[in-house]
C-alpha cells in the first residue's frame, strides 16, 4: 500500500477554510460528524469521483481511482472542513507515518485554529 498526499484535496481544504466553510467542533466529534456510507454514495452519485476525492487528503496509489479504497484521511462532510476530522486524520497520519499528509493536516489545523470566530 502506497498512500500519498492528495495535493488537490489539500488546496481544496485550504480554500474552504479561507472561505469560512468550517465547523469548529471538538476532537471526539468526528465519529458523529463523518459522512455515513449512504451520504458518501449520494455525494458520489451527484458529483462523481473527482469531486469526491477532494474531501480526502490521502490516496492509495495501489487502488483504482474509482473505488472508495483509493481515498483516505477524510477531513469534512462534503460541505465544510471539520476540525474534528482534521484532528482525527492528523493522528492517523502520524500513527502510520504518512509525514507529508500529517504536515498538510497540521497546516489545515493551524489555519482552522487561527481563523476568526
């Protein structure tokens, strides 16, 4: 398994933060705020794989681009960047030693925490 930073998703996340499309939730909220499988499928049906991929900071290059297994490290709910999603992904990236993804998530986290409420 080779997981790499999804640079387009990183730019998308930064853009959303700059526009204020964020949710400043708490660390442990991600289990409740993460999109369900049904919500993911509905988004895919409406927007396609390219847009779906913008919501995941990691891609597994060993998996086909048109499978959910290709996309890792979600950070939002297809509308907003969730602070809890960023923190959760940041922890997982560190755990699995995906340094480039961890660095990107740290930058997004800093942008979120530096935002004016």
